[in-house]
């Protein structure tokens, strides 16, 4: 659950940045303030990136995940009894590379062919996994697939209208 800053009648804002020694970067910020005596706003933006230690030996690239987005909120208070809040957000998450590695292969397993193998099969571990040693510490894979990953996009718009009828009724 992410709660972004509400519109404000006074100017405010902040920027935060984080960089770690394990290849993670995060940047976020917001600004909020009045547009007029009856209208205020807030804008929030963020970006996050991680490079994981999992490497494809075929192209030398590491698994990466990046996400970024923003949210805008506008509040209109035409009377002391009525306030209208319009908000919207867009975000995207993109991952590249495969998020699995081989940690164990059963000795003598028929790799990639099940029970009935064609001539020249089963393939050996060294043929299927060149320069990769399956183990609990393995962080390498070797794949000719260079465009694996995923992209997820999200967005929404919300309108909230509140009216105060008095005596605690809204």
C-alpha cells in the first residue's frame, strides 16, 4: 500500500535518493502547493532499479528490474462544505533477463528428452550448460535468448467528492 502526499495549501516538497553497494538505486520526490485560494495540488514521482548478480554468460548481461511512475492529485474546494479530489497515476515495471539458475541436476538425468532419447541424446551437462556449474551458489546461466523479461504497466484515475451537511454528516 503506497500512500502519496495530499495536495497542500502551503508549498512543500522533498527528494530522496538511495544507492546501495549491491546495485540498487532508488529516487523519489514530491512537490505540493496551492494553485489558487481554492485549488491545490501534489505531484509525486519515483524510480527504482536493481541489477541482480544473475548473469547470462551468452551475452554477459545481468538480470535487471526497473520501475518508475508518478501520481498527480488536484483538490478543489469551491465552498467550505464541498471538496473535490481528482487523482491519477501511471507506473511501469520492466525486467530483463531470466530469474532462474540451476542449483542441482540429478546425476545421470536425461536432460531435455524424458524417457526415450533420440540418437546422440541425452545431452551432457557440459553441452547444455557451458561454463555453468549447478550449485546452491550458482549465479550464472547460458542462454541464446537475449530478450527475455516482462513489462507491466498500471494506471488509474479517481474522483472523490465530499460534502459536509453539518452535524457530523458527510
